[in-house]
């Protein structure tokens, strides 16, 4: 055992730790969290410094990959929750909440799904959401139901500019279908649409997303909030006020907002103070916006982050170095939180179970049915019996 690991264990035993983001989050009533990554065999979770930080720094976690469709659905007949459960259990054992990411994402569809015809894809969307949300009912409250349904629209044409992917082309109402299905399965869950480039109100992408919200709301489609991914970089002119301005139109539409995947990419000669300013701007904007109900960073350490797969010399996006020392961004946020006596109470959407009617187009008499792949005959594997899957390499692109 090296000196650092010994120190970490001692620190956790005597209770003196740098576990203060979580402590302040709990004290103030603010979710502050990170994505965990145990993708593959979960070996990362056995790294003491990594496990320690996950355990002690966050009061909300999300699985970076393990709950996505490709991971849960090795084939059409099987639901394998073992990896997602592992991340969920890690979070719950740390006393943290867990947000589900993500049920339907064009960029994470198993090959068996993409091979289906339109009608069967429709059924598969329903059965997937139904089985997943039944499985986690009473355990997980917040779900990213759909991720990134919209085009990279640098200017919106006034309507909704959809991402031209087969998922959309086969079922142009797949967002509505997904959200209605989710509400019908678990009426008390809080349902999110999650996307990127919405952190500047004046960007076309944000306006396009507002057009989507307006469209969904005009059709009474259930939606509780919008996730702001926030894969940003230090060069962007981000301030507390620009983030508050970006939140405002969503809040005005009665939605919660959550920062769901924050990382602040920095080139090799990283200005760590500017990185700290950007992290702090997002945190302050969230704290000052009562409808901002979660602040989640995408990764725990530069040692385990998706950023280098995007651009080779971007390695410095998280708040903790690859050797697990804290950066100015960590300290800036910690000092800011420590200086707050209280914050405005968070305003969550709540739903009385049973109060919501299900108007999903593919349902009859309020029950979601799935003719193609009955969820009652599918195999469901949980963490107790699950076998480990191989690490899969996926294509990534800037979020
Ligand atoms: C990324 C993961 O971080 C990578 O490990 C994986 O290879 C691809 O997905 N937007 C999202 C996340 O909503 O799910 C993505 O996560 C990053 C962009």
C-alpha cells in the first residue's frame, strides 16, 4: 500500500477528509455530484483514491456509460442490469442519489435495435423504457429519458430542427412517445430531456431546444426538466450571468434545470485559474437559481475522463488531477460553498402518483403494451446474477 492510499484510509476512519463538497451540498440542500465510470469490469472502482473520492465528495452520482441501452441490452430478449446496478449500488452505499442516464440516445443504440424496422423500433422503445423504469421504480427518481434528439442547429428556423438520424426518421414522434411511456410507467418519476450547447441562451442550439420544449408543451407531453450537459472549454466567455440567462427561458416554461455533465476542457498549457472561474460560474448560477436541482460533473479525475478521446491534448477537464490532487477549480467551489450559510430552497417538480393520464399513441386503456418484445418474457439480469461484459469502444463526438 502506498502512502497516499494509507492516508486516504486513515482520513476516512478518523473522519477528517476533504469530503467537503458533499458535506456542503448536504448542509445547503444542493445536489453536487459526478459521473462514475466502472465501465467494463468495474476495475476503476477498486482504485482506492478513485473509490474514496466517489464515496466522500458527492451526494449524487450518475453512471457515465453503464445504464445506456447498449450496455443494458446485449440482445433484444435480454435486460442485463448488472453494470448499471453496480454503479447504482456504489452511489447508494455512499448515501448519494443516483440519476439515470440515458434511456434513448441515437448514439448508443445496440445493433439489434438499429436493424429493426420502424414499427418494431417503436415497440422496442416502449419496452425498453417500460422495463427499465419498472426495474428502478422506488430507487431512482430522475431519468434522462431522451438524449440529444436535435440537430446541431447554429440557427433555428423557428421550428424544431431534429437530428436526422434513423431513430427520428423511423419514428418522428419518438421523443413524445418516450416521455409519455415513461410517465405512464412511473408517474412520480421526474423526466428529463438532456442535450448540449444550451448553456448560451443566444446559441441556435438553445433556441432549437426551446422550440422543442414549446412543441412538447403545446401537446401536453410530460416533461419535468432539461439537462444542460455543459461540455465546455476555458475559451468560452462563460460567466455566472450567462449561465443564469441560459437557464431563464427553461425556468420560465415551468421546468427544472440541471447541470448534468460539466467538464471544462483545457489545453496542455492549461490556465487552471480560468478553469476554476468557469466551474465556479456554473456552480454559482445553479445555487442562485432555485429551479437548478442538480450540479453534476462528468468524471471524478483527469485519470479517468472521456476528454482525451475527443482531442488528444485535452486532458485537464475535471477538478482533480490524474494523481488525485485537487485543482484550483475544486478549491474555488469548496471555498464558495463554505462561505454560504444557506441557499434558496430547491424547487422540484412533484407528481401525485396516478394523477397523470397516459395518452401515449401506442397504448390502449392507459396501459403501455408492447406487441413485439413482451417485457414479461424478456430475461432480466440483476447484479446478483449478472455476468460482466467486455469493454466496448464507442464512437464519441464533442458534446
Ligand atoms: C460519453 C462517455 O463519456 C464516453 O465514455 C463514451 O465513449 C461515449 O459517451 N453526452 C452524453 C454522454 O450525454 O452520455 C456522453 O458520454 C458524452 C456526451
